[in-house]
C-alpha cells in the first residue's frame, strides 16, 4: 500500500500546476506564488530610513498600511539600478506586508509541477538563499523566490 500511495502522489504531482506572479531583476525572470501577492503597483513614495541595511529602501504608506520596501537587487548582491524606475510587488507573509522593488513586471504564469528542479548550484550563494527552486518554461527559466527567507533575513538584519 505504501508504494501505491507514493506512486499516486508522484502521478498527482505530474498533473498539478502552480501559478506565479512574475517579474524581472537584472534581466532574469523571477516569480512568487500568486496567492502571496497582494498587488502590483507603479513606484510609490518612500520614506527613507537612514540607519537601515542597504536592501531596505524605506517605508511605504499603502492606503494606511505601512509596508517595508525591499530592493531585491541589493538583497541579491546585484549592482543597484541607479535611477531606473522600479515597480513594486506587494506581498503578504505571515501577516507582514513587504513591498519588493523589481525592475519590471511580467505576467501571471501557470507552470507544471513536473518542470520543477532544485536551485542550480551555479546560482550565486547570495541569491540561492532566497530561492525555492526553478521551473523550465517556454520563456526560459523561472526562479521562484521563497518569501519566508526574505522575511527571515529582514528579521535577522534588523534585530
């Protein structure tokens, strides 16, 4: 019976899919589980925090809710984009709102679970820490962000 259950789980996984809200950072496609994305907005006014780590870009007042703006380029150890206008992906993790600053917004895409692979070892350690894995898509490789890791890093750096 144990073998049957394992086979059934593998067969179900083959035919299941997930949806991701996608965005681009430094020319690479990333995604977050669509159920964790509250909204996508144009750049919003930031209140700067001078003593915060460099990846924390400031605070945003989102219709009365305060959210921390995180520059994913800086968090990933990439070159800052300078004056590039950034889009904001507002996510909810454990009742905490995070605004992720990204280069540009993609589409919501559905990927087949059978296309999932663990994060390749060739991805830099700075980025691997925040990744859940990758999916092969028609557009290329979709790198999935693990928001819990982002929140843990925020807690660690600001403690």
